[in-house]
C-alpha cells in the first residue's frame, strides 16, 4: 500500500475539503488526507505533502518527506517560512495560469491605454469629454519579468499591436520583443515605456526593485500595473510619484499586507485602481491534473519535478 499524501494548508475547512475532493478525483490510486486527520504513524510514513500556505510546524511534523508540492505559483512565503532545511519544494507551473495572467495583463493594459481612469473621473464629475485615441503601435509596454508569465503576456501584447520591451534577470530572446537585462536594461525599460507591468517573482533581488531612485527614472506620465508582489514596489515611493503626477496611474493587484487595510492610502487615491489579488487565480482543475502527473512520475519512475532554487527564491 502506498504511503499517504499529506494535504497541509491554512485554508478554511470548506475550501480545504474542495481541494481534497479535486485532488482525490485526479489521483484515485492515492490516499490524500488533511494533516490534522493523519495518525502519528501516517505522518511518519508520508513522503509527499501538497501544501497551500502551510503552518511550518505541521510540515516539520512530517519527518520523512521527500518533497513538497505547492498549489500556488508564488513560493516566496513558503521558502521563507520553511527555511533552508525543508525538503525540496515544487511550485505550480501551469500553462493555464500563464494564459489567465496574460489575459489580465492585456485587459488592464487596455484599461490604461483607452483612458478608462480618466473617463471614470469624467463620469464622477458629470463631464462629457472625449479624449484623443492612441494606436497601440504608438504605445510601449515594458514587462519586468520574462519567465513563463511574462513570455505569455508578451505574446498577447504584441498580438494586440503594442510595442513591447521586456526586462529579465538574464538575457532572453523573444519574437517581436525588445529584450534587455541588467541595471542599464532596467533603466531603459523604465525610461521608455508608457505602461510598465511588473511580473517578477519576489526575491531578495526584486524586493524594492522599484524604489524612489528607479521610479524617478520612469517616463513622465507613464502608468504601472503590478501583478507581481506588493513588496516589489516601495509603497511610499510609489505614492509620492503618484502624488506628483510623474506616474499617471497605478493598477495594483498585490500589496505587502493583504487584505489591504481599510486605512491604506491606496484605497482613496484618484490615480490608483485597487484589485483584490485576482489577476491570475489558480485554476483547480488544471492544477490538480499537474500535481497528479508529478506524483505519478515520482511513484512510477522516481522522477522528482523541477524544484525551487532556494538561492534564487523561485
């Protein structure tokens, strides 16, 4: 009999049970049980844990884990909380997640490109004021991050006619995209882009990536879309740039503290659109299928999925 798989989360019981049912359906030959329901012997035998923001103490109570599979794509919190002695971590790499994120990037790029924030303000002021149309070919979108999400977003943006300039940690080549890297490349993207989209993972290198100094380089009147993590942009520096008008608008889907506190200035700022972390939700059906395939490869052939590089943080 195969050892059980532990499901370790900090979800409410209803949400956790929904994931448990879906995972069980995707892996009918496996025994998947919530951590709290495992006996001491089952905890000792478990080789795999499927996790979603788990309590580190619960993970530590599974002494024979070979690896951990996250249900989320972002793993910075998991890496930080579990520490360097934890078993290898596998993050969710789901093409459907890339598709959903690319869809969101295009949608909110259009939101800025077609002057929706200005028309919202006109409506509030009962002002009938058409604005001049800009063709996408005259608009440069700067992508910070050219991993799976950034690559998918670049394809949607170029397909819609936008000029795209992408920045990454290491050199990349993408069709119809100007690609740059390094500090000079970052300054180039910031100085030339009309809309900047953040899609980088949160690591020690990207925390505070857009600080006061770098926001000062941004093309005057440009806008920002942050679909990465809140800590990628220094909040006080961003608010100052918005207050001064150097940044025309910011669409923010992620924040250092979530839910965003009711007294946060972002809520009432007329140059900010606040979203409740909805740009690219995990799709349970495809996520469970990917987890199932990874577990099957491990059970059948001893093949461990690609794991997180702890030095890079993703």
